[in-house]
């Protein structure tokens, strides 16, 4: 059974940092391209960051550049998202997605709340 488990969310003050994790089971993660997305209730899901299967390519949403870093540890079957200088606009549920050809697998999401 394929499972992606998201963790690391929480409540932080503006300017704070969080590190999110996407851990895979039942799935050989190194074969998959991984994306982090976020969603605010009532709004469309938004791309945060992506990383290619071999880790050689990364890209970020415009408001995340220079603040977020996506990385992967294929030996541990995990992908991380380091988030710095968080603002209230970063408040959302964050999801990871594993993609390979026609296969997409989603994590359950982890809540990030940024407020003073």
C-alpha cells in the first residue's frame, strides 16, 4: 500500500521557520518527481516547489523563491521542504505529491499557521 506521510507543520510567528517532511512507504521515492503544494480553504491548490527524481532540477512558486528550499534524501525515502521567513500569507495546508507518468500519490497534508 502506497502512503505518503506529511509532517512538520505547526504554528509559528512571522519571520519564523519550519521544516516539512514527506515520508514514503510502499513506494520507491527516488523514481518519482516530488512536488509540494499548499491550499487555503476555498482556494485552488497552489504549487510551492518541485524537485526532479534525481534531485537535479528544482523550481519554486514566485512568492517562495529565496525563502523555501526543497530537498530529497532518496536513501531515506523522504523529501523535505525548508521554509524560512514565513509570513501570514504562507498559512495553508501543505501537501506533497509523488508523480511518475500516469501515477500521482498525495500525502494527507500538514497545517502551517503563521500568525503573531
